[in-house]
């Protein structure tokens, strides 16, 4: 394979910040649906099951597109493919803001998922191609800080726009943001062709678009890594989509105060995600993953068993949840990105992204089927969801040590 020239530290930081910006936009598009839950239920006249469909429509569509992308992603130059998908994602997000009703909004969310759901795996593919193994945990922490930034700035701003101007404005805002990041990405990201078949010594053009997928699926180590990511996503997304609905209906938090939960949690995660990445590089990615996953089980259970509490205590509980539950993804992504040879990395990570989205969609849908609302509007059986999330976390912890990592 054609060697990639090492990046100087300043260039590496700029590249990672650009990729984190792209990650920020598509994560915000997904994240904003969850705090908008109470508003959408009220404005569109839907219930918790229909809201679960709105969340899972994105993830199921992203899973399908991830599988399709796995058939061709390693056949194209990385930068052009990433930015092309990002441009289509921006248009689909704008369509969400313009949708006149529930079913057209579902269709627009499917389109956003089809393009946005592939972006995360493509960003991680570029990280794997450009960043050496010994700094990959820290790089994953920088990329994961996009999640923190979306909760610190993006979600509160989106809630402000929704509360004052209607639920459509957050999507218009995200589309405009994506357009600006598209121009930045075109300027800052390098072209990457070293993974192409013509650049790999002794390799001929693959005869069939499914050959790369079959090469990935024939490797038991890859299958373990895919199952590992599925369990992590399932354990999180049985709980996460319904936090705001439960907080308003059962804990007694005002809709207008929800932004404080995201502001506090995101601020903490912005710092802790990079700390977790550095610890993973220093002490071992599997060891730190297991430690963070172990710590995540307490907030998963507490969050799903809350009774009415003061706002300040709710902020403390949710901040701990944000630190540990999404924080598991920092060492987990470093593990999974390193579980594949470079020439198959794009295909594998597209399949990993599809697996994550499918698991998140199934989890959101199952969570919506388990919970219900009583006549007073209270959420029932959310505690069952917490137990299910902890069970999936324990399985992921057991599987993490069986994944073999490459440099």
C-alpha cells in the first residue's frame, strides 16, 4: 500500500477538528430529535410509539445505507466520497425542516439517515488511515468530543430555536451549518487514495462489489468487533431517546429547563472524552473500555428509576450519565478501528456503522414498545429498559477482550 506521509502536530490537529466538525453536524441532527420529543408529540399529535418510529427511521435507514456503502466505499477516494455524502445529508436535513406532516417527516428522516448514518464510519475510516495506532485513542477522543459539543452548544441552541420559533428551525440551522463545514472540509481534508486496489501492490481489481464485504465477514475477529459495537449501541439507545420525555413526564423537569441538562452534561463530556482517549492510549484500550463500561451501569439504572427530584440533582445525575454512557464509545471506537487491516478499513467501518445504526434503531423501537404512558401522561416500565441496557453492557464487556487489534 502507498505509504501515507506523517502529519505534523499542527496539521493533525486541524484535520481532526475538521473531521470533528463533520461529526458534530450529523450527530446534532440525530441528537436533536430526542430533546424535541415533548414538542413533536404535542405539535404533531403523536404518541411515544410514533416518536420511537421517528428516531428509529433514521437509524434503520442509516443501517441499510451502511451495508450498501460497504460494497463500494473502498473503491473511491476518501475525501470526495465523504464530502459528497455530507452535501446530500445537508439537503436531507433541510427537507426535515420543510416537512409538512408526520409521515413526510419520517420520510425526510429516512433520507437524512441514509446519508448521515454513513458519515460517522467514513470519519473514523479517515482517522484510521491518517493517525498512527499509538495516538488513535486520543484521536477518537477528539472526534467523540463532537458529541459533547453537540450537547453543550448544539442541542441547547436547537431547543431555544424550537421553543421560540417552532420545531422546524433546528433542522434549517443544521443544514446551514453543514453547508459551511462542507466548504471547510474541501479546503482542509487531504485526498486519500492509498487504500484503492490500484495502489496496493500485487492486488488486482476486485471482481465483484461484494468481495470486500465477504472478506470482512469471513474474519471471526471482525464479527466479534461488529457484535461488540452492536451491544454497546443497544445498551445506550434503549434508554437515551426517552430521557427527555421521562424527565418532563415523571421527574417534573420543565421543557424550558431541558437545555441545562444538555449544557452541563456536554460540558463535562467535552473534557472527559479526551481524557478517556488519553487513558486508553496509555493504559490499554480494552482495560479502559471495561472500566468506563462498568461505571456506566450505575447511571443507566439511576436514570431509568428516577422519581421527582430538584433540577440541580437531575443535572448531576444526567451529567454522570453523559460522562460514562457515551464515554464508552471513545475506547470502543479505538478498539474497533484497529480490528481490521487498512485495505478493508472503509468496508469494515461502513459495516460497523450499519451495525451500530441497526442496533440503535432496534433498541429505540424496543424501548418504545416496552414503555407506555398512563392516563396522567406518566411514563411506565422505563425501569425495565434500564435492566435490559445493563445486561447488554455486561455482554459487551465480556466480548471486548476477545477482539484482536492491528496497528
